């Protein structure tokens, strides 16, 4: 249906979430590491 036209976005979202998660973990490690 509508999702068919947004298929590329649906495939990209997991990568965006993964990148954001990595950035958050790295930022947290840098901030909380003495």
C-alpha cells in the first residue's frame, strides 16, 4: 500500500537507528570516561 512507495525509507531507517545508537554509546563512553 503506502509502505510500498516508502520502501527505500523503510530500508534506511534501521541504518539511521544503528548509527544514532553507536553515536550515543560513543558519546556516553567519552563523557563518562575519566
